[in-house]
């Protein structure tokens, strides 16, 4: 099988959708399939073409590269190159990952089967992604979903959303976790390596520093708890960094909240395994792979009752769920996990078992390959 993946961002800068596309691609080439990945060339130092473990990566330069229009700026370069590639190479299937690849795929939809993957922030729900164009983008995305032979979503919340937008055929296959990277480790040794005091209660959150991830709520909560033993690591980059840093300064939490910037997956796994709890008080969430990564390392997790999080976090069974935008509830949840050793042990064990039962990459990749075969 010869597959063309279209995705605006890809290796070496990885987030949820990119990790999904890369793991599926790696699995497919190991199984003897051919995979080309068409993506953006966001840095001049990145080559126009290269091979990554037999995956051919083809990059095109965006017309412009600034928020909130950077994904729109990559549309026409992706469109033009897709047109060229589909004429030159006999692809059996096109897999378009998130916006704007979903629009590119649908615009060129002819006889080649098309799968469109929806991960959450790519259907116009997050104004931070599309700015003043959100309403228009939703209409365009809706038309694109209707054209796809199959719309793949990562959770049941998104299944309902795309159904309302007109998607005809929908398949739910969740994101996966690399349990070779995200796993239980020796916390004491990792803390020594990372220079984290052994006595501190460490909260880690890794995500883009954006409004929808609610990190301002976490900072305000730490200020409300007034426990100097708590140490917070915020991993990731994003447009809200300066505002969040100023909030930390106003709350006089500079010694308790640390911004670590962008980290590779293995580095993130180190910090998770050295922590006591994972927290992300999301305002919106399509799926939330970071929660599963925390669970895989043996961490108890705290999330909000929004989007796709309740698909897999069951309150007081494998994590804690709280209402969004609620500092008091988050403070109570953190205090509970800090003091209730029995509950902490229960949710961390159940969370880890669930990840290994349902969310390992081999299980997820087999489901995607079977979906491909059903369409070709």
C-alpha cells in the first residue's frame, strides 16, 4: 500500500497530532507499506526532503509564518505539492491530519480514498487557532468532512462534534502512548539527575501555553493553597508565556513555578516520572494524550470535565475530575492527592493498567492499518 500523509507540522517539532502521524507512519513502513509525509518547512535549516526510518518527508515553505494565520499560510503550498505528488505517484490512499490538511485533501478529492483525522482544535472550536476567521473556517471544515471517505476521530466527544458538522462515516480510534518512553522509573534517581529536591511535592503539566489549557488556573490554585512544599513544572511553549510569567510574579510564586520550555518526549517522560501528580485544568480538550502519558509513568492525574477527557479519566477510579475554571475544586483535588496515600495509589495503578490495556501504539496502529485496508 502506498500512502500519502498530509500534515502542516511534523518531525522534528512534535505535539499530539504529529506524534500520532509519526507512529502510524513508522508502523506502516515496518509492515512493508510505503509512506510519504507532506508537511511544512517552518525553519530554513530543515531540508526540503529527507528520510526518517524509511518514511519520506517532503516539506514546503509556508507563505507566511505568524499567528493566528500560520496554518492558513501553509494551505496553498500544501495544495500545490499534493496536486503534483498525486499526479506523479500512484497513491492508494491519502490520510489528511487535522486543519488545514483536511481542507487540502478534500479540495483534491477524486478517486483516491481519503481519510481525515480530527484531533480537537482543528474544527474551528479554538479561537486561539483561527482568530477572527473561526466562523468562516468552521464552514469550510464542515464541507471538507462531508467529502472524506472516512473521518477518523480520537474520542467520542469529537465523534459527536463531527457528526453535527456533517461527517458521514466516522471511526473512533484513540491516540496512543509510547510505553517504552513513558514508563515507571526510579523517582529518587531521576530527581537527583534533574536536581529536584527529594522532599518537594511536584506537579507537572506539559502542553502548549495557550488559553484553552488553563495553566493560569493552575498557577492561581498554587497561590491559593499556600503550600511552599509544592513545586510546579510547566513544560511547553506558546503565546501566553509572558502573561503566565507575569501572573507567577504577581502571585509571588517564582520559587514554586518553573517554565521549562519545549522538551522532547524522552525529557518530558523524565520529568513526569520524577513528579507526584500530572495536572491540566483544560477549558477545552479534544482528547488529552498528555493525561495518558502521565498515567503510563504511574502518575495520578487531575483533569476537567470537558471535551474528550471523561472518555478515559473516571473520577476517583483512575484519576480525579473537576469542573473547569474552578480554582477551589482544583485546590481540593491537589490537597486530596497530596494527603490521601490510599487514593493516590489506587488511581495511579488503575490509570497505568488502562493505558497498557487500551492505548499502546501497537494496538492503535493495527486499528488504523485495518481502517486503511477497508477503504483501499
